[in-house]
C-alpha cells in the first residue's frame, strides 16, 4: 500500500513540475509541449498506481479493465488534442506575422 501512495505522490510531483513549466516557459507552444508531456506521464503513473490499489484491495478484474481502457484512451488522445491545438496556434501565429490565411501558403513560409 505504501508503493501506491508513493507512486501517487510521484504523479503529483510531475504535475507540479508541469505547472512550473507552464509558468516559466516563454511562448505558448513551448508551454503546451511541456504540459502535455508531463501531464500524460503523470496521469499514466496515477492510473498505474490505481491499478496497483485495485489489485491490493482485490476489487476485481472489471476495475482493472476500466483503468487500462482509460489509460489507452488518455495515451491516444492527449497527444492528438495537443497536436491539433498547437497546429492551430502555429497557423494563427504565421497568419498574424505574414498576413496569409491559406494553409498551403502557411506551409510555404520559412522560419
């Protein structure tokens, strides 16, 4: 049971580091990158800790299955959502700098 609490504490520490990165990094894309990676790691650690808790408390295989499905969904969709938001933000940033709105024109812009 102590291992469960230690891994939960580790997940909280990783989330606090993500919050620090959110405050310290210079631009929105860097902040989003740092937070996405750290929160994905922290939630994965937290869910694995909960799986350990379910096993120790003998709550049944249904809870383990639910937590594994949740972990798979989070690992799939947090990076996808972050990528979509970053791409949209990048396109807006380029549009503001160059006055272009077409996606093909945005891809032609060299940084």
